[in-house]
């Protein structure tokens, strides 16, 4: 798997990266978002939603587990798997992950690892002091990585 790294210095720049990411992903893409609480995972998803012309307010689906946004250029499935740690029950998420005409973004993917496709794009966000974030994108698709640089 190949990777790129970039540094954002504000919430606006993290959202801007999300917009760029959305414009360069094919339908059916799965983006696994890794990072501590408050790292900026949902902020990145908000940028993706903006690029898809989704007007609804995007919030972390921590208590809902999944939110689906259909009123945009393509569907956006936003999953927060944090509450699924140590749960061994099938709740049907596999039917939405990799939704063929949209994008699927998964926060805390390690809790549903068995459902994450092998071709998923991993985006790790780390605090780098203040509003700075180090974003690392791991992907097998070199064209996507080149477009994000």
C-alpha cells in the first residue's frame, strides 16, 4: 500500500482536503478514518459532504452508528463504529459499506475490521499541535494518491 502525507493548519483546510478527496474517488469507495477523539474525522466528512452538495448538517453518528445522506450528487454513508467494539452481532452494516453509487466513510474502522474491504482507502488524522493535523492517506490506487498531492 502506498501513502501520502499532508499537513492542515485549520478546520477549513481539513474540510478542503475532504472536498478534494470526494472529487477524486470513484463510486463505491470506502474510506476508513483513523484518529483519536477530536482529531478531525467528522470535519473531513463534512468536507466530503460539501463536495457532494449535501446541504444537511453532518454530525458524527456516534449514537446512531450510521447516517445516510441521499440529497446530494451521490449518496454518502457515514458510519461511526466506536460503539461496536466488543459487539459480535450482525447489524447489517455490510449492506451499506461500499454502496455502489456513493461513498462510505467509516470512523473507528478497527471495530468492524472484518467488514472493511481490502481496497479501502485509509485516512489517518493526528493532532500536530494547535489546529495542525497530519493527514496520512494509504491507498493501493496510485491515481487517487497522485490527485490528492
